C-alpha cells in the first residue's frame, strides 16, 4: 500500500466496519480541534419552546416571507419558478417532501416553506437567518463579558449558554442543508426519497428517476474522471450490466452512500485547488496529461489496495478480482495531482472541516436509510443476521453514488459560502 492509500485509509473520509461501535449511529468520524465522536451516544440538547414563542416565530416567518417576496418583485433579475410542490400546496393536497430530511428548527421550517413555494428566494432568506445568528452570538458574547454571575448561578448560566449554542448549531446545520437542496433544485435534479419497501412487483426500491446524465454534467472533467473510478471501485464488473438486481443489506448501502458523500466533499476541495493552479499554470510536473505505464500501474494499485480497506464496498462489488478492477480504472490528471501531496496536506484535505457538515451527512443518510439496528454478539462482532435486505439494481446504485458524490461537492460549496458570512469552520 503506497503513501496515498495509507493516508486516505487513515483519513476521516474512509468508513470502516468498526466505526459503528455498536451504537446504532451512522459510522461517521471526523478529526481536528473541537471535534467530538459522533454517534447515538452523543447528547443532543433541545430548547423547550412555549406555544407563544412558536406563534411569534410563525408570525416572524410570515413577515419575512412577505418582505422577501416584495423585494423579489422589485428586482427584475429574479425569475419565479413555480414547482409542482407549490401547486399541490395551493390546491390543498399534501405536497411531497423535496428532501428526505425534514427540518425542525423555526429557521429550518421557514426555509422549507420557501424551498417549496419560492426557491429563488432561498439565498436572501439565508442571509437574513445568518444575520440573526450573528446578532444572537454577538449578544451572548457581550453578556458573557459584561455580566457578573453569582457563584450559585454559574452552573445554570453555563447550561443556558450551552443550550443556546447547540440551538444555533442545529439552525446552522439546517441552513446548510437547505442550501444544498436548493442547488439540486437549480440543477433540476430531485433527491432520492427515503428508501422504503417498494410496491414494484420485482421488489426493487430504486423506482426513482435516474438523472445520471445531469449529475455527471455538474462536475469538471477532471473531477468526473475520479468519480468514474470511484464507481468502478464500487460496482466493479457490473459497470456494464446496470440492469442486474442485487439483494444487499440496507446498512451496507447506507455506508457506501455516506462514504461517497465524504468522497465528493474531498474531491471538490481538491478540484478547486487543482483548477486554480491549472488556470495559473503552476501545476506540478506530475500532473500533466502525459502518464507513464508505471504511474498508471500505481493508480490501479491504489484502487486495488483501497478495496481491502473498504469491506462494505468490496462486498457490494461481489469480490471483484484485481484484474477486473484494472480493466475499469482509468488514468486521471486529478489523481496524479493528489498523489503529489505530502501526507500532511492530504490529511488536511481529507478532513471534514466542521461539526455541522458531519452532522448533515449523518442526519441525511439516516433520513434516507433509517437508523440501523446494531446487535453485538458475545464475541464482540456485529451480528448481521438482523440487517434489513433490499433489492436494488446496479443502475440504481450508480444513481445513489452519483447523487452522494454531488451532495458532498455541494456541501463543500455551501459550507465555504456560509463560513464567509458567519464564521463557524474550525481552522
């Protein structure tokens, strides 16, 4: 295993079987200052909101929507795109959810309404919500500096501050999620709904539209080369037989999906730097289009070694041989560029930067595939006998992986956008 593979295996974008830890959570890890282990064992703090507060929040949301709508009418650059969901809402029927994760905070519910009825107003609404978050954070910071808290009340004071901080973090997560969903809507690609038992006679769960071509066009050519290789790693020899149906553990599909989200986040982060250096003509010499047979062999060996470090991916691929993978993996300029990184740089780029982004990946994957029931045997291993089995075609799996990679790519974009206005990413 070469240095690139070893670094990626150690990095947080690589899932593992043992990361479940018997907790029933979604197998995500992150490293860096300020990170804590994610899982079902983590304490989630929620504020109790009285009915009067909910009424006030609803009234503020209505006024904000009216203000945003008025602003949009005065700006000719806006184009109102009515969605079928908004038509359903106006006709009195229950609209279909536009994303598997339902937002819960007052700000998240407000953004959900705008996503359905006025998606073009989401950026302006987000700006308002970020301004409010910044005001709340500044106010709390001033109170912390100026207020003299009696010794008997210091514990309560800290508890209240902690609750407010957790509420702001949840609101920020849902703002990021709403922006990701909006980017899918702009691309005219609907997110896959929650995976549930299908009414299809064959029992397949992948009854959603493919949208493969649209998803592929959302990435740079160099990035898509890497995505194609990622698909080859997961699907193996079934890349050319997408109509075949496999019965597989829903938990394993969820693991592949979450790993692909994190891979897309990593790829977009690297590709952004690659495109900048390409424009400035300062790419390292090993990243040009001429590749020797030795470099091609190294790239193939990297993916072959990665199979052994991704047990859930290798099992899904059906135990494809190294020879089979070698026929699918293609040379990539972006791969050569990544292989030129030193270990420290690679580790930094392979890290999810914020706890909010980790939370979004976890919650979105759980909304898609449900919370798995993890059973630990007396020997300390995971009992897979109770894993729910689903039927899915390899074409449906390709659609899931492409969506997941795109989700991670969009998540990097919106995280950077929001951090420029409301700093929350830990350096």
